[in-house]
């Protein structure tokens, strides 16, 4: 099951590979943690 947990500043604090695959985000879960939603989705549109 895909999930993406963010803090009050919209930074990813927990997720899994299923989420990254579903959103077509390259990289590892560890590399995604700490990024904001904007950074994650901008990365997706640049790929």
C-alpha cells in the first residue's frame, strides 16, 4: 500500500517504494525523505 506522510511544513517524513513507483519518482525512499511536496513533484515533472 502506497503512503506519503508529511510534517506541518510539507516535508516527507515517511513513505515507501510503492508511493515513489506510483508517482513515477526516481530515486530511493531515503533520498526522498526531507524533501517538500513541491520538490518531489517537480522532480517528477523533470524526469
